[in-house]
């Protein structure tokens, strides 16, 4: 268990993408030595933005008008960037369980109507008259492939100044408060929210913005508990859980077990290197297979049932990392879950952490499944994800791009 001098993760914060309750982050270990290479463009290339779109120019976007209503494919005006804004031509947008929660009206701080989607990749297409400096700082030009970082902070508060924009209390995110990437074009408030992709294929890169980033941060924050021989439990082996296992396998001498409802994903977990994996018929068996209760439990589902399962399998002094936003609640008292145990959430990830994830992907250190689907089939993609029929990540691809 962590010593008394080990810094603890923030506790008792609520679980939503625009989190602001975290107060103190664990000093992370380095999961990778990869750093993204800087791109140098030759001097003299034109830097002017495109002229503004014609007044009647339209693009396709998948919109949610009200909670519980069907997704609608609409023709909307082409976004016209102003100020420091950058217009991204969307290559692909991952479909996340959070999108399902938003569509059902189960998420707080969502502004409707809205274009969904927060896992967005694409190409720099145009920008506002005040964007040149941030584009220069990011070494970006028109046509460069980019991944969109979705934690758009105010840029001035303590969290933003420390590089933790995703925790900004005044911030916004695509697909939550502003239009996201289920569209042919998307506005980003500043080029500082764009990560160059280099040679990483843009459609394939889209899930890195959340499914790759969120578990990376969660594993880093759990680092004081990830000592040699530690037993680690992962609840849920979808897109995030699959990345989490890969990050954990980069830490020496851990025993990692998976609890997952899908038999196919149980088999996938074992094939990807899990030490144990069980299905929903006997989820508690994973602790027996690991040799005892878990020092760390990552819940990538977050329902009442999965939180209770994690609590029951947690060792004294252990850490419960709540990542999934399934709307569950955990009763936490002096003797439950376990003596001197810890519970915390993990809030998406920082811009620097996203750069590190992209660098790992570019170096071939990560694997993930992507299933492209046409943007017009967003409703079908939601239905498949809700029924558990997705192995990795569906990425919606605008036909025009």
C-alpha cells in the first residue's frame, strides 16, 4: 500500500467530462519515453486563411435536438472561424459510451441542441484573423493532420496555467457544450488544442483523443500503487479498457485481471496479455485467479453494480479509480470498501498526456481496433454500441472527406 508520505489522488470529485473537483494529482511515473517530434515547415509558405465560405455553404452534421430524441442528419452552415478559432475538416469521430449517455439525457452540463462527438481527428482547413500566432506555436499549416484535444479551458485559471485545461470550471468541450465532430467541419477555439498527427492515419487516430488518453491518465495517477507484484483489476474491456491493459503492461511485474460481460472480450483480454479474465457469471473469480484482492481497481463502466464489485474486491489500502460514467454511486465509509482504501475519479487527460499518447501510437507502441462507419449511420453506430456489438471503436467518417 502507499506509504504515509505518498501523495494521494484527489477524492470525492464528481464524474463528468467537465470535471473541476480534482484538487491534487498524483505525481505520475513515466509510462513512455516517447515524445512527439516537432515538425518544421520550410519558410515562405503562404499563411493566409481561406476566404470566408459563401453565405449559403452547407455541411452535414449529426444533431441531437433533445434528450431521448433520435439523432438527425442535417445540413448546417459551414462554420466560419473568427478570432483565434481554427476550422478542422473532420477525418473521423469516435463513438463513445458518453455519447450514448448524452443522447439519453443522462449527463450534466450538456447544452442542446448540439452536434455530438468529442474524439475528433482531421485536417487544418481555415482559421480566424487572430490565429496565426498559435498556429505558428503549434507548427501547423493548412492541410496538416491533427487530433483535437477536447478539454477547452479558459486559459487563465490555475488549472489552465498548470496544463490541466480539462479541469477548468469555466471550460467547455465539443459534443457537450459546443458542437463536436459528428460533422464534416468543426470549429476549435485555438490551435493550442490541436496535436499534430505526423504519420498517424487520421481516421485511425480519432479514438486516441479519449479512449487512448483517459486510461493513460488514470494509470499514471495510480502509479504509487503500481508496485512490483501488485494485483490490478480492470472492469470493462471496451475501447478504454483495452488501452489501459497496454499501459499497465508497460509497468513491470504487475498481475492484471479483467472482468467483462462479453465472452469475446474475455478471450481478447487473455490474447492481449491479461493474467486472468472472467465474464459476468462469476466476476468475483478474477480475484482468486489473481491470488487475492486488488491493490488497484479501474472501473471503466461506473454503474452501481460495477462499483460494488470493485469495492468488494479491493485490498486494504487499495485504490479504486472510477473512470466510467455509468451513473453509479459508491457507499464509502470507515470499514467499506476496505480499511484505509482510496476512491477517486480520473478526469479525461491533459494536452501533454495526449501528445505522449500520440507519440506512442506513432512509434507503434499501441494497438487498437477501429471500425469506420459513414457519418450518416450515426444512429446505427449508437445502437450497436449500446447492444455491446463493438469490439474496439466505431469511427464515423464523413463521406465528403
